C-alpha cells in the first residue's frame, strides 16, 4: 500500500507493480488517483489521516505501508499514527528533514528514507569521479562500484590486503569483455577493472581515492 501518489510514492508504486505485487494507492487528491486507476490494483481517493476511512478500505489487511506524503508534515505524521493504530507491521516513511524522520520513528514508523538527501549524497560521490555508483544504508554501511585503485593494480586481493589495510571487502570484479566474477583472495586486479566493494562509507571513500602503490 502506498499513501501519497506524488513523485516518490508513484515511483515506489510503479516499481512494486512491476515486481508483481498487488498495490493499493491512496491520495487525498482526485487527479493522481485517476492517473493511476488503471495501473494499480486499487487507486482510492481518501483522507489517510482518518482511521475509520482507512479501516473501511481494508488497509489493516496490508502487511506493508509506504507513506510518501511530501510537504504536509502534519498529514504525514497523522497518517503514521493512523497506520499504527490499525496495527500495520511494516511502515515506511518519506521524510524531508531529520526532525520529520525522528518524529516519524517515535510515533511508529519502522523505516525512514530521505530521498532528496540520499540522492544528493549519491550525486556528490559520482561527481567526484571516484565512484561510478553508490548506495549508502542507514548505519553508515555502503556498497559502491569503483575503478580499481592504481595502488592495487597487478596484485591479488590477498597480496594487496584490501580488507586489512582499508577495511573494505571486494565483493566482485568486472573486466572489459568478460563476465562478472565473484572475488576470492586469489583474484588478480588489472588496470581498467571495475570493483564492487562494501564496507563503511568513509573506508570506501578512502580506498577509492588510492593512487600509486608508492603514494
């Protein structure tokens, strides 16, 4: 179930539908409901802050709820409280500020996402040129695709001691015109290789910025 069919909510609803899930979309405005009526399992115009209205729609039967309400902080928080009252086990909330996220968590949200902040962080890493793709999780852990640092060129992962020296794990390697391969201690890294690495964000940043072996 997705509440708030703006850019974020509609994107989530679309993706869930493509993955084969039945999705109910709820919005207080008629326009987005009409736009999604033929694309979602159900699209309903309703006041998501009204517990009785949600109960009548059968919202309590859904195991997951995504609250994508954007600028209306009061409506977002009141919707979370309504979902909590209905006993929804897994509530995801879009938050625009840290304060919004903190309050949402205190009143019943199980997961908080900050799409604007997360995208800004991701773009900054990509612009820096050190990372080709980057996903950071709530606890400071990240997964990234990077160019193999020059410092470990022509070395195996065991010889380069990547985990011991930099605190990151090389998960896999992609070489031009070859299939992706899962990394092992004997995997040799060549110039031009792309690495998939995981670990604390600051450690990945440090590893991605490594230059020559002697530097």
